[in-house]
C-alpha cells in the first residue's frame, strides 16, 4: 500500500510539474527598483540593432521557472525586448500546495507597484522603443497581464492566456489597448460563460478584444511540461496568433 501511495504521489508531481527540459539562457537576470525594494527579473534582448518594442511577461503560479524564461527568450528571438518579473521574490513552487500558497501571498499593491516599476525600467533601456509596450501572461500571470492593462495607461497590447477575467464595465473602461484572450473551452477554472461575459462587456464599451477558444483543451495547454494538458496543435496556433497580434500592435 505504501508503495502504491508513493507511486501515486510521484505521478501527480509529474502531472503538475512535468519534467523541465534543460534551458540554455540567452537572457540575463537584472535588478531594478520597485518601491523600496530592489528586485530581480529575467531580461532578454534581440540580437541586431534596436531599438525594439518591449513586453512584460508574467509567470504562472509555479514562479519564474525555466519555461517562462524560454518564453522570454522566444519573444526576444522574434524581435521584442522581453522581461519576466518575479512576483514571488525568488521563491519557486514545487507542489500545487506551494503554488497556491505563494499565489495567495502576493500583495496586490506590490504587484501593481512592480508593473509600474518595470515599465519605468524598460523605458530607461536604449534598446527599447518607449512608446511600444505590451504585456503577456499565462494562467495566474494572464490575470496579472490584464491587471497591467487596467493599470498602465500607455500599454499598447495585452495577451491573456487562460487567465482570470473581469466583466465590470467601470473597471474595463480603464483599458486603453487591444486585448487578445486565449482560452481552452474545457478549462474548469475559467468557464466559457465568464469568457463570453468579458467579451460582451468589453465590446459594449468599445474596447478592442479578440477572444480565441480552443475546443477540447483546458488550462495550461500551451505548457509542454504539463503532459496531460499540453496540446501541440492548439499551442502552435496560439503562438502564431500571439505573434501576429504583437506584430500588428507593437510594430505597426
């Protein structure tokens, strides 16, 4: 019985965490000031002459892990200065319980301060076009990407990958940039009805919102480390749509 329990526990860890592939960093850890704190972030810059548009990247509830850094590197390879802020201040979740605890421990005002601070930091970089700024996040980070759109008035693009949504029009009025929302129809945490309500409320007040819902997939379908959730076809299509959206909003 004990061996069966141990085997089950290990299988669940593989399900939730996956096996992270080796990550060869092309970016670097940088420090910037957020309020009274000096905090770290992972920054990657395209090769070749700049300046370039910039994108703030928000991690999942696991923390600033290799998968998020890989996404930062990918964005840099496609011509964007990308920076992943560390909402957990160096902590990394190893279990879903850890992840939930860390997620709940983030002070909302500190997260908003981080968004404002990283925006100011990016605008000091000579490789960055200061008036071309986007935000992207996955799961928990998708919700924070939307929060950034509600907070930073000069944001030019926002991508919410299966992140939490709101439908209060008074709050949505603060959005000044186009939104791309990418979701799985089988995501139990983000019901289809809430996605449709967000789309309807945003459209009724004249906001630019494009929603893509993939049938037969749930949360985390873009993360190849989550073996049960990952869907290679939906993920590829989602990335194609992301880069098309970023090209239209940050390069045109």
